[in-house]
């Protein structure tokens, strides 16, 4: 019974990550196809779709540092798999599992671009506040970071993180 729950946890993780990465890649492909020659205004002066090839990280920092991004992302993904494997079953940890899935999906989505294109395709632009152009994978990471802060402040207490200190149980 316990093995079934554990395997179900991993099936959920893999399937949702696959779906979210697929959604990210489809939107980036559509942006490449339809926005390469110009912008599409959604709300004049507020929000538009604008294609950008970002060779750096968030806000365009560290331009051209692809190997650094690969190493950081690989280490992050290893950490996420380890962390997800330690999250206990049950409804109480549902939001934590969702946060891990969103973080993993966002990291993989942008890693795919970096590996194959050597840049990340961005296309959402809030022109009103001149916010940096971003993509669906960035939304996953941003929302999961917000969820994480809210969970730490309002849902989980110190005891809820005891699972990180436990040694692996022998089967």
C-alpha cells in the first residue's frame, strides 16, 4: 500500500511537470512564430506580447553565461527531486508538492530553451510599468516563490519541516 502511494506521488510529479513544460514550450513556439516580426498589443499602453531572446537570467542579468545557468539549474533540479521525495503524503503537504512541481517545471522549461537555443524566449510585457519581458516558465517560478512565502508564513510551522531532518527509513 505504501509503495502504491509513493509511486502515485511520482506519477503525479512527472505527469504534471511534463504537461506544464509542454505548455511552456508550446507558448514559446507560438511566440516565436507569431511575434518575431512585431508586438501584439492586448491592452494599449498596459500589456502586450513582445518577442525577446534573453541570453541572460531574470531581468537580462549575466548575459551569455550559459554554462553557469546549466550548472545552477542542474543543481536546483537535483535538489527539487530530493526535496519532493521527502515531502510526506497527505493533504497538509499538497501545496508544498504543487510548489515543487511548478518550480521544477519552470526550471526545465527555461533549461530546454538554453540547451537548444542558447537563449530563453520571453514574450509577456507589462509596458505600463516597464516590467522585464517574461514567459510561462517564469510565471511558474514566480507563483511558486509567492506560494512558498505564503505557506511558510501562514500554513506550515517549524514542526511541518521535520521531514527534512529524518533519515531515510529502511524498507
